[in-house]
C-alpha cells in the first residue's frame, strides 16, 4: 500500500536511505513535501502535482517540435525544451547529414524514445536516442501527470505487469508521464481507461485490487457480448 504524506510526517529511521523530497531530523527521515512515499532503494517522496523537471538518466518520450540545424528541438512534456543532435543519426549510419535534410530522419510531430544525457545549469537538456524502442504506427500515446508514473508501475512492477497481461498490450512508460500502448483497438481502449483510472485514484489505497476487478469485469462483459 502506498502512503500519502505531508511535510513534517515521519517516514523512517533509515537515515542512510533518505532521498529526494525528504529531510533528516534527530535521526529520523521526514517528508519535505506533500506526496507518495516510495521506499524502493532510496526513500523518496514523489509529489502529487507539479511539472516534469528532467534529470540525467531519465528515459522520456519526446515529440519533435522544431528543426534547428544541427539539432532537433524536442518537446518532453516539461517547461524545458530538449535538444537531439544530428550526430545521433550521422554516427550510427556513417554518413554526413546536410543542412536542410534533418526532416528526412525525424520530422515535426514524430515521436522518439530518448535518454536525458545532460542537464546544465541553464536547464539546457541534451538527449540521446534509445534505438531499442520503436514507436511505430498502430500504437497510441497516453499522457498523465509524471507524478502518477510510480503508481502505474506499481510496487515491484506489480501494476504494469497486471495491465500488460489483462489488457494484452505492449505498454512502455516514460519518466515524463507519456505512455506508449500498442495492441488491438479494443485492448488499447481498455488499457487507456485503466491507466486514467490509476492516475485519477493514485492517492487511494487498495488501488491494485480495484483495477484488477475493473479489468476482469470489463473482459467478462466483453466475453458475454460475443456469445
């Protein structure tokens, strides 16, 4: 069960694991903000609201917003734009990319999966392509607040595993709150509805069980309708 805390709430005595969104006082870990406690690895408090702020190592789904040689400018659902350098293609293909030809590789509104490689003091964000992920046609992009991502994943991946199995879909969750779903149309509809349900009820307890009941009842109704 996930625990919702407010600033000042006691969380743990494991001070060596105190992480983002916490502070240590008199040998105890307390919440520094309103949010959900995540005790996997470091103890963190994940905020229930707020804009996504990129950090090095984050894997995000981005949308090409502008082409400004030698960069693609990428919308990553953040107040801060990100840059993808043309070398991401030139280096892997051993070819020279000419001025004005960037759109041959990635055009406006194309979606990419990328890793944040650097965020400088001016909040300039650099990206590298994650080529092992291909957001091909036949899928669907879902967007939720990035603060709800831990709930969609679930403790030890329990929620996302259940969603994939019961919805029979490929589901990829990025750190910036964008989720790629691929499967049959009716399966994607079910996954979409379930994900939005999780996001809207993320602060409540017993959510995994309720989502399981919701998915099972939906599938039962569908099976009856096909008879």
